C-alpha cells in the first residue's frame, strides 16, 4: 500500500517551515512545495527501511 501525504499533513509541515523561516510574506507556495517534497522523501526513506527489504 502506498501512502501519500494528505493535504493536512502538507499544510502542517508548510506552516512549521514558514514559522522556522521567520514567517515571511508572499512565499506560501514555496513552503507548500517544500513541505510536500520533504514528506514524500521521508516516505521513500521509510519504505526503504521496512523489514521486507532488510
């Protein structure tokens, strides 16, 4: 089963990234896309570490 990050997951991560960056204005899409990329990358890393592949 392939898990993809939900809209809520992405928005929460984007908000965290935005806060960490000092809450700059006008960069919503940048943080959203970065959050989506990070979450997908984390899933790939997790998938590679499953007991089935060890």
